C-alpha cells in the first residue's frame, strides 16, 4: 500500500494491493488533515487486488475517509482489472454528478493519469 500527495497538482495517488488495514487508513487520514478547507482534489486509486478489510475498525476508517474527502473531489479515477470495482465506481458516479468518476484497466495507468491531469 502506498500514498502519494502532490499539493501543487492537488493530486492524491494511492495503491490498494491486498487487505486494507487500519494503519493504511491512518496514513490516508493523515493526508486528509493537510487539505485546505476549500481545496479541490483529484484522486487516482490503483487496485491490483482487493482483499477486503482486516477489521471493522479499518472499514469504519475507510468509510469516514471517503465521506470527508467527497466535498473536495473534482475527479476520481480507479485503475484496476477488477470488473466489479469498475462497475461500483461508475454507479457511485451516478450519485455525485458534479464529480467526474471513471475507470481504466490496470495496464492503462499512464492514460488514466493523463486523463486526470487534463
């Protein structure tokens, strides 16, 4: 798992590869504290594999992170081969029309990043 934030680009890139644990979510939440109240954000999530959550605390932390980051989002891209995640992201996009949600296959990371920076 990896988290990178480029403040100049307002770009958050993180990788989920396996089971999400509370320490990973703590790292994401630490990033969140660096955001300005009205700062807009673009997100690229890379998911080679997803094994669920290690604990209820990790799932709760993920939900809290997602709910607090939504007001900042302008664009959200997920790069994965997992079709169910791709469909989920597209469905979420229907509920938030002011945010651009899209997905790319795992071998299209550069194309996804280019789309995100457009």
